[in-house]
C-alpha cells in the first residue's frame, strides 16, 4: 500500500500562487504516473495534471493549462504542483494520486492510490 501525503495548501488571493507537494511512503515513484485532481464542494472531481515519472512527460486539464506546472524531484521523491495566477474557480481540495498503469489517467479510475487531500482556497 502506497501512502501519499499532500502539503502546501492554504488561502491565497486571486492572482497569487501556491506550490503543492506530494510525498509517499514508497522510496521512489519511478514505477508510477503521478497525478493531481481537485474537487470543489458540489462539483465533480476534476483532472488537473499528471506526470509520467520515468520520462517526465506531462499532461494538464484545460482549465489549468498555462497556469499550473507539475514537476518531479527524483532526489527528494516528490511531485509538485506549482499553481500561478490562481482564480476563485481553482478553490477546492487537491488530491495527489499514483497510477501503476498508463491508462485512464484523466479520471480517477486510472489511479491506484490517493492522498487525503489539501485545501486550496482562492479569495477575490
């Protein structure tokens, strides 16, 4: 069982930035695709980004493309999500997830493990 822990959430004004991080009990993410999802109250879970650990290849949801950047740190075994120019619609609980297969990566069914989430609140 892979234990994922997110950190870095908080309250920020629109136009500001936050950096989320995700670490794991596993010594390495090399076997996985690491993803970020978010969910606002009363809304569907939304794909944010993923990164294929071995290659560094990334993908982003349309609503965050150009503003968010997912990256990996092999030495620290962390995946990060740099969020810039945050908007009120970005508010939600952000979840880190790990997938052992390269399929269904833009919805939650493609992932094997999930963190508890970290709250991001963007105020106007």
